[in-house]
C-alpha cells in the first residue's frame, strides 16, 4: 500500500475517532461527578481529556508516516515535485520557500 493511500485511510480513521471521542468527552462532562465538581477539577478533567485522544492515535500516525517500499512512490520525489531533482528552494525568513531556480 502506498503512502498516499495510507494517509487517506489514516486521516479518515482519525476523523471518525476524534468525532466519536469528542462526543464521549462531552457526554462524560455532563455527568454529575464532573458537572458538579469544583472549577479546578473541571479544568483538570478538560485538560486531560483534551490531550488524551493523542495516545490511541500515535500508532496510526506512525503507520501513516511509514516510508513506501523500494520501487514504489512518486517519481518526482514527493507530492508536487517540491523535492524533485534540479529544484533548489531557498528558505525565506518567513519560513516559506521561493519558487526561483538557483544556478547549479
């Protein structure tokens, strides 16, 4: 399976998981122990729940970022050809690349 296909499948799975996770977090936040808790406990709850979705998705992200097997992939080097042979971009101070070709 190519990297682009893995990224599409992974992005779809992430969207579905985060949507379901957010709904569950909202339902749990309205239960009596959290709803009637002090503001400090609620802040801790939302901080933990707001960051906890990352942990189950880490293996999925690692799978999505796995390199293509040898002999597969884009002949230009990457999507859009930004890293194709002969192209040398200069990084501007803003962090963007110029589109000018530099002499060899």
